[in-house]
C-alpha cells in the first residue's frame, strides 16, 4: 500500500452514523483502518449528518494510533435516510375558490 499523508483526499462510504451523538465511522479502500468522523467537519449547510452506506469524499489525519476525518464532503444526491420515501422533503398546496 502506498504511503498516505494528512493532505490526501479519499473516497469512501459511511459504515456507521450516530445522529444523536454526532459521530460515525468511515471506510476507504485506500486506508488501512477505519476513520472516526464528527459532524462538525461535514462540509454542508444546515443540519449536518451522514447516513450508513452514503458515499463521501474526505480528508483525514493520523495520530499515533487512529485516523480522524478533517473534512467530509457528502456526494451530491447521496444523502437520503433509509426511512425516507422517495418524495420531496416537504409538500404544500393551495386551493383558491372565487365567488361568482
């Protein structure tokens, strides 16, 4: 396996995600170990969370024993929880009646 450095960018997937606690685990074929991830490094607007199986691009650094994500970029269109239906995130309607 080639040597990896902290500045490298990897593609991978989310192995587990704990929304209540804001952390999870990522995996990449390019790294020898799992990567710990915190919601604060997800590069997205609004509520930041990942879902199991989601594809991500990330940079990571290694301390003495572990890998830690430094930045995470979710792939566009890959963010959908498994309990969501295929419809929009919201819906609205308008009914206008005119008296004649």
